[in-house]
């Protein structure tokens, strides 16, 4: 069957500064929290690779932009590395070399016909602000972020029309502050909730400046936030399973989508935190800022659905509160899996979340800012010419796109699809284990770039304005 893309539909790809640039050009002390995570425990990163060189985008961005043109990419999202861009994190003074670099990247994208989409924080919080102030736990850091955001708008506002304040702001609080999986390995739900809240506040303050000052909003620029939200499916329709799914939805979707899109937190949220002795520092003045400064568009990173069920055992009262108090994860039998990442593949989830945005979030304009498939050992899929035959990725993208197009047909205001990633990239802790790109990065050969079969598929799809898909089932092994 043929699926048609409208002319203005933004077909592109996404990346992040820290996952591609490498550390070249960074001055001493200019490291981000995720850089620090690697420095502290390189042993926990797959085969010792980390952000040090990454894909060497810092030196090779012109080559990458040329490849984008060759492939017909309409848009490319990346981030500014806050820890690189700002020289004095407290005053917001800019590092001129870094400014020249980001200016150069944006110019190069535009020169190659690619729309630049810029995110201000893809976990690149300066480590100095973490060490001195406790990172996003601090309201002072909110103010430092706002200074940084304004410096970025000032530099690039005349060229960049799509801005995002944060990428997946929940991930660090969840994995590093609440669940102790990432550095700094904390297990403190209250602090994690404070990080989340302060990021929502920082988002609103950055939106306010972008809207009120003349950095491009008046001439059609847009600002939003990227959230890794997904439908929360209960195991069954029983009251307890549905409640578990609602609570999951609250703690992992709505504490961002509600305040950022509608201006208010769900009514039950703060009372719940109080009930569990986890209440955070919130003022009426801050809530008013959040209410008055909602986003223009949303970015959705969708990889997999959430499946939950009611807990079968009571919470251990000696363990401090964690949202898991309300749910357990549910393993759907027979689910389609990406075995390398351990994530379920469920393309219809994208359609379902599109309908949630349409029906419950004022049909806000949005785009898919990430969706993709990380696969290990791709070199074994090379053909005689050395081109990786990643049919599984073509299947993944086509299947998600067709569900997305169905949502658009039904009135969802989705205006683009950015695959993760343009090239292979460094993942947090998994480093180069699972490959995500339309373009291979050859680690054994000077990080050379080679377009994969999926990249040629992308090019043809953009040129033709449609793709054909009949839902084949590829072998993932
Ligand atoms: C998203 C992030 O969560 O998923 C990316 O925004 C990340 O930074 C991507 O790389 C894929 O996940 P992972 O952990 O396999 O790299």
C-alpha cells in the first residue's frame, strides 16, 4: 500500500550535542553532567566508548550537512551543549569560540537546505552547576538556565525558527536522582520531583522571554519542549489495573504535559506528594509563571509504550516513596521486541498518543522529535559493497510513519517526523553498542560515514513523496 506525505511534512532526523560533537574545543572545567558521568565511571560505558570523540561532529559537521542534503533531509534537530556554549555559568557570558561553532553549524544546515531545530538542554547541564548548586534541585540554576537560553536566542534567533527548551527532561531525575541507575546514583524521589518541577519552571521562563522579546517569535518562530511521553496501557480494564496506569501516566507523562501545554499540574499531584512526605518547594508566583507561559508546539520522543498493572504486593514501608508504590510493569505476552535495546515495538502507540494530544491537549501542533531502532552488530548485515542492509529499520520507520499519517488524517496537528538518529551516535552507557543511524559510523575506519539501506529508502521517500509498506515481519536476529 502507498502512504503519501504532504509537501510541508518535515521529514528529518535528530541528534544531541553531547552524543555527536566530542570534547574537542571544550575548555577545562567545561564539562556537562553526562560528561562527568562518563569520567566517573567509563567502565560502565559499553566497551569504554563515551562522549570524548563521539562521532566527531565538531570537526565533521560540514561533511554531515552535505550528506543531509544528499539524502534530502528537510530538518535536523540537535542541541547546544550548555556546558560548552557558556563561559561563566552564573552570569551567562558566552564562550565566543563555541558561539562561532554553533553559528557555523546553523549556517551550514541552512546552506544545505536543512531546517535547523535547536534544543537547549539534552542533559548537558554544566557539571559545575551540579557540584556547586545541586543541579536542577536549585532555583538558582533555573535563573542561570534562563540567562543561557537568552544568550542562545540572541545568537541564533534570526536563523532558528524551531526551539526546544529541554529534551526528555524527566530522564535524568528519574534514572540518576530517583532510581540510582545513572550517575550520581541517587535514590531520592523528593529531589527528583524537585528537578522535574524546576525544569517545568525553567521551561516557562524561557518561553516567556522568547515570546516577549524580539528573538524571532514575532516573525513566526516557535518554542516547545520535547517529552518522552507514551500511552500507559493497563493490563486489564479492572479498576486496580486502570488506577495503576493512571498513576503511571501522572508521574511519567502528565507532570510535564499538563503544566507545559495547559499551564497547570494535575490536581492530585501536590496532595499526593504531601501524602507521601515528598512535597517540593513550589510558590504561587512560580505557578502563575507556569500558567501564563505555555508552549507553542510539542516534541514527542516515542520508542515504546508503557504497560502496567496493579501491584501484587504491598509497598515495603521501610523504603522511601517511589511512584512504583502504585504500579508494577506488565510484560505483554507475544509482544514484538527490539531485543538489542530490550524495548517493545508498538507502532500504534504513536497513533494513540497523537489522539491523546488531539483530544486532551487542545490539539497542540507537534512533531515526532525521536523514534528509531538501536541495533547491535549491524556490520553482519553488510552487502558486497559494504552497505548495511537494515530492512528492520525501514520496517520500523515505515510502520510508525503509517500510524502517524493515519493520526494526521484524523486531525492530529503533527507536522513532522525526525528519526533518531541521522548517524550512529553515542548512547548513554550503551555507547556505540546499538546503532541508530541512517548513516553508519565506522569506528574501525576513522569514523567514516556510509549511508545504510534505510538512508537510501529515506531519500527515495522524500523524493517520491510517498512510500510503500505492506507490513512485512523482518528477522531481527
Ligand atoms: C532518547 C534520548 O531517550 O533515546 C536519546 O533522547 C537516546 O538521547 C535515545 O540516545 C535512544 O536511547 P538509547 O539509550 O538507546 O541511546
